[in-house]
């Protein structure tokens, strides 16, 4: 019933509204995914607990494993969501390469709105997406600039970069290299590596031979990233490291050992200043979630924005959702904060404009579906990464 109804453009009033979540529950970021998924679930819970969506229907939030690293698996998972499950919209995927694959092979052909809370590659900006691909996190073009500044501020003059050979790694590495050189630093080596290898000693040796004093690892904490750092320490090739958001997880210390990485710098996408940030922090804590978990707030916002867009359109349809996302997240309009579903639904029913001020900040999407962001310095101390105080 649901599938045929969605193909026709609208679901019957009694049917649930299906929204999908794609994420790498297995693979190189598997330790980072559960908090991201739970944050999106929290948004769905707020909708369902406050009268539901449209005419009292519930959001049926279904998930699939898109693996992060396997573009074919991501495409297949997205295809099932779009063409078999008949979802109205998608939260995720999370990694950049899988997001591009899922978008090109399933979401865009199927006319399905996709909002990623964590895909950061600059390549998404130029995607020919028919205005269907959005993200609630900022581009690595900005993260690369900030990491370069942090490394220079800490006195680093000569670095080497190793990056996972995909859209995320290459985009981040290119941005970092350009920014670090612009600041007067030297990038002695910049080399790609393949994920999921058991031995990176040859690659590490080449990077070490460059004479760089610090190794920047732009990879994933549950994949090549931890292996490279462990083997670099074992071989005495490097003692100083830095990483991008894919490395910012406490699993790095679990994988390497406590005390061995103290002082390692990382960056992650944080929340911009927004009236919704403090509200979300309290809601997350009440639900037993860590409000500072990487991409958690962005995931909440992606799910809540999808619900608001569907409510704005007024029926369970894929058509018009991208325009509705822009309308419910931009001025003018009465401000809606995280958790304020009942208020938003009432205002929309009255024909009034709303402006969602999200958990991770204001989402004034540009023409490419991008948003500005806030990049936070993280430092390993003790059992994991902690936000730097400066």
C-alpha cells in the first residue's frame, strides 16, 4: 500500500511516513555512527510524540548500512530505500564518497531529498543534484583552512599528509595543503593511501623520509587511520600527529593505547551560535545522549528539517521538499527551536512562515545546499579527544 501510494505522489492518511537513514554501521567509522543515528532518532521521537506528522501519522524511521567505504554497497542500500522501501526522504549517508554514490545512483534519479549530516567533501558542492542534496555540516574546504592555522599556531613548519584515497580524503588534503602553504608552511609530502590494508609501513617510510616533523592523517578512526598511527609509532617514524574529523573519536586511544597520543590535534565540525544549541544540549542530555558527539546535532537537524519540509508541503510526497527545506530554515518566519514540533505544526497549519534555528546552528542553505560551519580544535588527553580550551 505504502509503496504504490508513494509512487502516485501521496500516501493515504492512515499510512506512516517513511524516512530513511543511511550510515556506515560497519566499516571505518562504525564507532562514530551510533550517536549520529540516535540523534536523528531523537528528532523523529519529538515529532511522533507531539501529535505526529501531517494528519497524525507517525514517521517510520528505517535504517540501512551504507558502510562508508564501499560505494557499491552505499548505492545498493540507497536503491533499496528509494525504490523498494519507497522512502519520502533520506538522512545521510555520512561519508562523502558514499553520499555521492547514493545520490547519483538512487536519490537523484528517484527525486528523493537527501540531507547528509556529515559528508564534508568539497566535491558535493559541485554535484549536479537537481537541488536534492543538502548537508547540515560545512565543507572540508573550511576545515582544511582551520587545521592549517592550528598547526601553524602550534609551531609546526613542516608537515606530511597521508589521506584515504576517496572524495573525503582528497578534498580535505588539497584544502589543507593550499592553506598551510599560504601561511608559509612546508608540505614535504602528500600521499594517498588505500583503506583497510594491514600494512602501511612502506607508505609511512616514504612520508618519514621527507623530513616532516608531523604527520597529518586524513582517514577514519576505525579504518586506516589507527593502523597508520600505530605502525608509525612502532617504527619510530613519527611521534607527532594531527587528524581531521574522521579521526576524532575516542576509539583512537582504545586502538593505540592511553598516553601514547596525548597532545594530538584534531578538528571536528561543531555547532554555530544558535538559540537552538542550548535547547538541543538539554534535550540530548535528557535522552541520555552526549550533545557534543561528532555530527550528532547535525543529524538531529537533518531529520527535523525533513519532517518540517514534509509538513510544509502538506502531504507525503517527494515533490517540492527541497524548496520547502529552504523555506522552513530561513528568514522570515517565527523561530522554531529543536523539539518544538507542536508549535511548528500549528504555525504551518495557520499558513505562517517558520524559521528553524537548529541544534547545530542556523541553516541558511546556499544555492548548492551548503551551510557555513564552525570548526572546533580537539586534543587527545587521557582516554580520548577533548575540546581544546583557548
